C-alpha cells in the first residue's frame, strides 16, 4: 500500500488562563491511500485537534504532517473536511451549497454543475437539489456537507464526528450510506468518532488515542470482510473488536 498522509512526532499545546495545556503529544502514524481510518478516544483527548492538524487548519508546536511525503503548512485542496455541524449557507439551495467551493476555485460553470450533480447522486439527494437547509433533516444536512466536500474531488476526506448530533437510528443508516459513498469513490477517509462500534463497522483500522495529552495507545486492524452489512453491527465479531478497542482506551 502507498502512504498518502503521515504524522511525525506531532505535538500541540494551547495557552489557557490556567497555563499551558498539552492537547496531543508525540503522535506518529501513517494513512494508506484508499484506507478508511477511524480515530477514537476519551472526551478531551485531542481527537479534533489532531484532525485539524491533519487538515492544515492548525500548526503543530512540534513535529510534522506530510502529504505524499512533503510537509504541509496550511489547508490543501487535496484535503476536504466535514465538521460535526454542517455549516450550510441558509440562503443557498442544496445544489448551490455544493457549487460554492467550485465557484471559489473558479471551476468553469458547466463542469461545476456536472460535478455537483454527480455528488448529489452519490449521496442520494438529487430530489432535494432545490431545497433550502431549513427544509432538511439533520442527517440530510450532513449528507449535503459530505457532498460539498467531495465536489472538488479531494484525495483525502477528514470527518469530525459528522453524525455525532444525530439519533441512533439515523446514525446507523448514515453509517451505511457513508460506506456506500466510500466504496463508490474509494477516497482516503480519516474520521473522528466517539462511537466504538461505528468505528469498527466503517474502518480498515482504528487509531486509539489515550487520555490527554493524547498519544497513540493502539492501532487496531479491523478484520471484518467487506462489503459491510447492517447485521455485522450487532454480530459477535464486531462486539469482540469493540471490546478490544475499549480496553485499549482504558
């Protein structure tokens, strides 16, 4: 496999009223091209900080992030990011929200519209192209946010708990839809989640982060066969892997 993204002894600190807070410390790992990697760990362990460092939205205090073997120092077009909140423009339709990053990049209108149409098909929202965000459910908004991130054809998609605010049933359904999108696009995906079973169902490997300051506690290969099915979510193999990850967190 070819490594597409890697961190080398990555550390990040914040200055607070109480003094210096170390968010993550000495974190090193690599992500292979086309891999689905999930990051789990206890609340406050630095998962979101790590994802923002991967996306070039934060600068590390020590260490480096490499994309294709070269250090990155800021946001890159090759990396798309989806946060827990969809952050759609309320005055733009679904279609126009997806067009926005393509317009910012001055992609020719015809090509931009074709790309937007393709990703709408990918997330199964074609019939809502002319709807406004206020007319969508929370799950649909997140699907639009994922489509918007995919529209400019990034090599890597970073997801920061995109389904964290949704109810359990909607979350399960969107997990399966996300798997279908990943299987269709084969993008490299790095996803932060606090749901261990979700991480097992989705990923090829799970990166376990320790209590703050976050360090790599374990990297767990997920041996479930693909394509994944809903029945796996409650199967013994999934439960066994989830127990092992839970123990690594502790």
